[in-house]
């Protein structure tokens, strides 16, 4: 019989996320076709692909928004098939969205506090009746929110309504709310959308800090190839719902199927585009 130390060591050596043969169909249209890949603990992984590749569909499977007709997804030992949607946050999957999903009339602080509540132990009735332990838990939530506000450099905006903030600041608020749930896996859905070049450089540094400081794994969907190739430990490329590459960034960038999918050209085209820090947004959507 394995002792607890051996079991923990074995778990640490296993992938945090395993996607195996996942297939999604919408009225006969195949959005994902037998997609498989692993993400190891502590990795930053990029998920790329041109129009209709299936990236957001896959994110929605990981979030239990979409069901899948075939295959399996195992996260940290949990099979996601049939799992209630709200349970994904409880087991450690956090997410941001391409289209911001914030409470616009609430403050920055309160939006981030909302993210903390999936870890709260006291229920609605306990809070309504102010039962023992509620005040202590609320203090812990306030402290966690304050720490994230400092981490994301949102202190000067903490008590302002989200609707009054520029887009780049709102993106940081949504990241803070996702981090407040204390995820093991953070799904970033186009975090660079709408950001200028200066904000893009800062975002790359922030993603690395999030991984290193919070000891979490990151999977990002992104069209800015300079960002993806610069921060990712590995990159998974999709095209028309199928995986066409899964390797370190340098090899994925040079993969002939990836080159053809994005630019319809040769490797020099991709190198030039990447060297100029251009995006492939013109040829890439979800």
C-alpha cells in the first residue's frame, strides 16, 4: 500500500489537465474533433488557432458551459463529465472571458470579493443570522481581496465603480476576481484583446508573475503571437476543430500545418510576422 507521501508525489508527477479525444458537435457541425493534450502543473500553455479553430469551444468545455459528445477531461484527478458547472471553481478552475463579465455598478473591491466567495464555508443563512465565524470569514475575504488589489496595482481604483474604468483596468479587475477563487488552473480568454503595445508587454510580465507568485497553471487563448510565444512553455494549435501541433513554442511556430493555417505561406512569413510582433487577428477568431 502506498503511503500518503508516495501518493502525493505520484499526483505531483501527473498532468494537472488531461484532455483525451474530446469531440463537440453542434447540429452536425464538428467544433472539436478528437482533441487530446496534457498540461503539466506549473506550466503556461498557449492555445492558438485561426477562425473557427475551436479554442473558445474547448474553454467552454473546461468550464462545463458546453457538453462534449465523446472523450474525457480529467483535471487534478476529477473527471469533468457530468460535473455541475458551479463545481469547477470549487475544484480549482478559474476563468476570465473575452467579453468582460464584471458587475459594472459594483466597485473594484466588491467585484474581487465576489470571486472569494466560492471558497467561503458559511452559507447564506449563517450570514443572514450573523452566526459565529461569519465575521472572521468576512475579514479573511476582505484581506484576500486587498492583497489582490495591491498585486494588480489597483489600489487607487479600489473603491471606484468598474463601469467608470478604462478597458485595460477592467481586464485587471476580472483577472483579480478569477485569482480570488484561488484556482489551480487559470483560463485566460484573450487577455490581450483591446490592449495597446505598452499594456501588452506588461501583460506578459504579469502572466509570469501570476504563475510564479501564486504557483498556478495557466492556459491562455490569444491571437497576439508575440505574447503567446514569449510567455508559453508549450503551445497547442487547433485548426477546424483538430489539433495540428502540440510542442514548445519554437517548434509550433515552425510547424508547416500551423504556418499554412495562419498565413498560407512559408516559415519565413511566420518569422517575419513574429519578429515584427504582429498579431494574426485578421485571420483568427474563435
